[in-house]
C-alpha cells in the first residue's frame, strides 16, 4: 500500500487522529493542502497545445492514488474531488454531498424514499416567506452549499429580518435556499458518522426520549443513497417520525462515541487499506492517456485523504 495524503487546509484534531491512525498501521501519511498550486484539468490537457500543464501542479500532488475528502471549504473540496474523480483516482468521500449542492442531496435522499421533513425550495426573499408560511413556524433555512448550518426562524418578524438581511447583503448565492419545517436543538439531533456502509460512531449523545432508535438503519440508507463511503448524517425525531435533517460531507469526530471497538480514524484506515487492495492499478488507464496531467513519473502508488 502506498502513501496517504490527508487533504486539508489545516491539520485539526480529526486530521491528527487520522495521521496517527495511519502511523500506527505503519502506512506513510501526510497532510496536503491543495490550495497552494494550480491543477491541470483532466482531458483538457489533451486538447491544449503549446502549453506544458505538468508545470502547473507540484510534483508532490502526483504521488497519491486514493483520496479521502476532509476539506472544510466545500468550494475547494468540490473542485478538487471532481478533478481526482476525472483522473480515475479512487475517492473516499461523501458521494453526491462531496461535489453537489443541497438540492442535489435532497433529490438523492428523496429518490431513495428516505424520510425528510417538509421542505421547499425558495428562489427569492418573497418566495422564502411564502415557503415558511406553508411549512409553518418555526422553520429552518439552509443555504445551497452543503455543510453550512441552517438558521432557525421562530416567527415571521425574525424571518423577515433575516431574509431581508440575506437579500440585501448576500450575493447571488444567497438568493437560493431551502426551507425546512421545524427547529431542533443540537442536543436533540442525532449525528451519525458512516464509514463504508456502517455507523462507526455518533457525535455526542441524544437527549430526545426516542434516543437512537432507528438511527443506524436510516444513516446507512442515506449514505447509500448518496454513494458515500464516508459521511455524517444528521437525523431528528419529529412528530411524523425519524427524518434525515442534514448531511455533513466532512463530519467532525473528535468527540465522537464509537459504536464498536474501532474509532472513526481506525475505520478510515481500514477502508483505505481495503480500497488500495481492490485497486492495485487504479487509474492506470487515465494515467496512460493523460501524460500532460500526471507528468512523466506518473501518479505513483499512493493514497489521498481530503480535510
């Protein structure tokens, strides 16, 4: 098994745990920040003449063959994960949530028949107020970018103030948002961490009377619907039953409580080892057909994690 890169802008507690986990397994690993260098775009290099795209990416970024997404900046994460996928690099990430927006995530979850709270798409301040009236107060608005927290709205006065503020000071990205019925305290939310089809940990405890009942099955089903090998699934108990409340493409797990003997870091190390063994020549076709992307030395035989 080759080297592992933990793609991260900065090394937080979670990334330190991952690096320690790989070190304990005897697997070389290092943090890699992708923002410092430009990256050639797969296949575009084949259509470009008179320009050496190998010079646009540092040699260090060519040494990895598996990516695990840990990037907190989802604009950066979405772009670089798309690039790795296009090259044919195996990626351990949150699937649709890694590169898509909240609407794409909701489509995937709904398409799989998973329970969701009443939710409406709003394309303007006025539409947002109508949507909240339809779902009822209290309600929560979420931006299109997945991974960002929602804003709870207790009544119309608060809703008008917040939506007007977003409309006045926000850019075009703030114009589109999702309205979900209800507000949930952090202590009532259940935050599962799913790795390779298994809930390996929960972030904190749940103070709701129903506790973790049904959470494991729903979290695993949500991860499957997204095509995610590593994702955080936030669930909530409502009057209509357990629902998927939110999805976290790069979940925190520093205070997570393992469901078994393995920590989240242990589970990711094991998944990387399995992925490496199943893809011994991963991306070889892409490398052979895109020399200007990978350089003369190729991509090597390593693994990438993204934080």
